[in-house]
């Protein structure tokens, strides 16, 4: 007879970018979302998903591009929670 062992799946811990302050820095730079899209070359719908927190797994390049367009260091624009192992 074969025994079946049930294993509870663990929920993945939250990691990566957990929040952003893009909207705050857009206002500070007196820039709108479309202007940010024009400067970075990203689609405004894509930026909207980032700004609204629907996309959190951003590439390094995306983080740098957005931060550079906002003339603000990435550490001030994005709040990051590192993985602790």
C-alpha cells in the first residue's frame, strides 16, 4: 500500500518592489503620466499599471529609466523589500 502525505503549500513571502512614489515625484516635477511615457519610451498603459501597483516585478532597467526621468534616485521612488534567506 502506498501512503499519501499531504503537504501544505506555503504562501510566497512578499518580496521585490512593494510600493512606489512615482505619482508624488510626477507632481513634484510638474510632469504628467504621458510626459513620463514620452521620456522613458514606455507605453502609458504600462506605466499606469506600475504607478497603481499592479506590476511589481520590474526590471532594473525600468526602475532606472523611470527614476532618471523623474530626476530622483531609485531608492526614493521605489520601496523595495529584499528577500531574506
